[in-house]
């Protein structure tokens, strides 16, 4: 089956992401696993089906390619993956799995900067020199 990685996000930021609507799965052993009932691309604040945002990690069945071929172009002439996933859900179960761990949103300048600095600090060949540089800045 297809599975999308999701993470909880602030309700005021739903317009930045694809948001999933969910129902409890048949097998409730894993509370991070959700059966998807809908997916909405960048819904306005207050209209989102949940606060679970798609974070760009997908395991999709081959059927998605057929759905993408059938998906009409939307705003800006783009084919939205979320539209194809919604069509896929008519024929197959699709699940959302809540990501656990550190996630960087490189879709914003600040998110990209945080990811760059934190990952560089963790690298043995960069971390010491970067720390020294950061300490030398007049903040």
C-alpha cells in the first residue's frame, strides 16, 4: 500500500503544505499510523481536515503513475501529486505515518539555514571551525 510521511504542524501554517484527513486504521497497534480519508493541497487556515502535514516522503504503489497521467493540470499548469493521491485513495488504501525525529523544512529560508548550520555542526570536518566562527561573531 502507499504510505506518506506526515508531521503535526501549527494550524496557521496549513496553507503551506498538503494536509491529510484521517480515520483510525483497522490495526491500531501503531498510533502513528493513520488511514487517509482525504488530502488537500495548501488549505486555508481553519479549513484543513487536520494538522497533519505531508513532509515530502512517499512510498507509492505503481498505480500512482496511472493516476498522474489522468490528473488535470491545475494552477500554474502544474500536476499536483496530492490530486493523484486522492484519486488513488478511491481504489487503494493510502496511509499517513507520523514522522518521528528531527525534520528540517528547507522550503523556507530560515528552515534551510537551520538545517545547514545544525548539519554542519554535526560533521567532524566542519563542526569545530564553524563553532569557532559563530563564537567570533558579535551577536
